[in-house]
């Protein structure tokens, strides 16, 4: 296959992923998917190795790339199957993220898989928004091990009925949208295979991965050989454990990079634990950021990375550890420690720390005449770099979602947004200043329950080369400070205020 033909194939398979995402967004019911775009789509070969993805959510895609081999192994696949899962210890991330996988068959031969992962604001947890302050996985909602919802084109009624226990039109509509996205992916991919021929298509997948591996190895030769260490602290686990450490050692060797989380805290009572697939997603993301922009999103890009984390640690937790916040908060801190180590290896290439949290807000009511569930992550400041100031009011690193537009939020839920603004001066000072965070105020128009799972309320995002850290975030209800992680009941007229962290600054102020 010539370089031009390879480039065309890369574009074609990426376009299939993007089209799957368009279908999922347009068909979804919940603002969480159709407005915030909290979903991802990807393509895999017969062994479960990634060969294409759209530029969706890094924590979704990296974890699927790491875990899909185990997911697809052992299933007696048939044409027309749709498999669902969300179990963090069997290939998922946290329970709200539900993955649907469909096989591609051509003339009876299995040639690959299409998959999408989407965040459901209602996955059956007792607290609205399905992001509880939990201590076990079972408290976090419906656990779906790898399960066929559709077998050989026929709906498996008893399994669909289990999902039917998740009440609400948004839930059933979102699952239907995910199924539609996979069907479109299978259709488009089958047409591509029929046009290319099976042999040429399979050879093309191998060439995509080989090309990605070559680009990755060439680009990462710029990192000096050596051992680099960094550590950082998470504020708390929401259940009494504070200053939870994540520690990493990175060994740069000839054509290999070893990433070891030895020394990281053991898994905790609260829900900031994460499975190894989430840790892998964060590590993959950090190294992917160092590669050329045209590098294809494929398994070959990550073949040179050896990942190790002690079993039972915060970043390689074991059942029945609670994981709701591990996917969203711990993944962000893993990025910070990996980038912190790389900043020692390649100074002036790595930026200062970004806000380091997704600022999770889950709310709703299961008791009102019209039960509702809502979930949102709120943007903040990104870290400054050697060449430029950090961006303000943006999602960074492991999330790539949009905000929920005020008009959509107020149309769907009994809420009013009192203010939505940039938190001026929250970025760390320096030769280049860190980006500023946000302020978002929610006024409740009826009683509700609220869960906050946030970070960087105690430990600030670090600066580099003399730059100041960004300001820590703050949560409050009617002016009274709230814990970083809490579950509260609110009354009509009360106002929740979330002030998100700024990014770290870079360089001494006034230096050249």
C-alpha cells in the first residue's frame, strides 16, 4: 500500500468513527450526550486492537484501547450481535459509562468490531445523577458484565428488561442511540471492506499500526534516556482519607518506556479508585500528546509503553472498590504526575498543571412528580507553557466534553443559572500566566439532591520554572463553603456556586 493509499485509509476509518458520533449525538435524548458530547466511538480488529478512533473523550478511548482485547475474547460472536458492559473490573471505567460492542462479519468471517461508550446520567444509583459518594461498586448503580443485548439480530428480552429498570425516556432513548451508532459503524465499515477486498483491508489495518508505531518511536527518541520521578496528592476520597498520593517512575530506554506506579497509595474506602484500564488511558494520553498531529489513533502508537501498577493500589484497584470518581478525578491526577515526570525529562516542552479536576456536579430528584437526573463537568484553567499563557475556561486532558448550554439546562430541568463567568485571576502568575477557571451558579427551583465530586480544593495545580500555582477551587451553598466531595439536600431558592481551579503559571514573572 502506497503512502497516499495509507493516508486515505486512515481518513476513511476515522470518518466512520466521526459519523458514528454524529448519529449518537443526533439520536440521543439526554443533554449529557446530545449537548455535552460525553461519548466516544472507535474501531478494533479481530483481536481487540484499536485501529481507529474519533477525537472524542481520552479517558473513554484509552481505556477501551487497553481493555478491548479482554472484552472480545471468549465471546461466541455472531453477525448482528450487540454486547453491552460497564463493569470497571471487566473492561469498563465506571458504571455510568456504558460500552456497546458490535462485530463486523463479511461472508461469515469476523473482521473486526465497532464500539461506542457513552455516559448515562442515570445508571441506577440511589442518588440522582448516578455519581454517589460511594464505598463499594454495588452502591454506584446497575453493574453490567459483558452481556449480549442483541444476539444474531434478535433482542435478548430478559437482558433488555434489566435495562428497562432504569426509568426515564432519556435512558431508553440513549441506549437506542448507541445501538444505532454501532449499526451505522458496521454498515459503513462493511462497505469499505467490500470495496477494498478482505485481504487488502486486513493488510491495511496492519500497515496503520506499523506506521503509528514508527511515528511514535521516532518522535519519542527526543526524550533523553533516564529515570524520572514525580508525585502529587489528591485532596481526599470523600470518606475521611486525605492527601492520597499518586507516585510514578518513568524509565526511558531504547525503544521502550516503562511507567511504574509503585509507591502509590493503596485503594481507599471512597470512590476515587480506578481500574488499571483508566490508568492506562491517562498514560497513553500523555505520550500521545508528544506525537505529530497526523499520527493515526491506533494500537501501534502505544506498543512501546510498559505499564505497571501494584494490584490493590489506587490506580489498579480490585473488586469491590468504588470507582465512580476514579474515571473522572484520579485519571486527571495521573496525567499530572506523568506530565510532571516528563517535565523533568524534557523541560520547556511540558506545560504547567491544568486545573486537575472535572468538577463533577450530579443532581436531581427521584421524589418529585417528574423525576430527573442531571450530570455535568465544569471547565477550568489550563496550564501555561514555555511559549504561551494557558487557556481559560476550557476542559483539559482526560475530558473533551462541552458545557451544557444554559438554554438546554433550564429547558430540561428545574434549575436557573444565576451566573456563568470566567474566574478572573485564578490562573497562576508567571512569565506566562495560567488560564483562569470558571464560576457557575445553580439556583434550584424545587427541592433536589446534589452530589459534588471535585478536586484541587486543597492541593493547587503546580506551576513550572518559577511560575505560581493556580488557585484552588471552591464549592459553596448560599455562601457557605462545602467539602470537595459531598452529598447534600437543597431547597427551592438555594444557590450552589462552583468556582473551578486555574492553571499553573510558567516562568518567573518578569523574566525573559
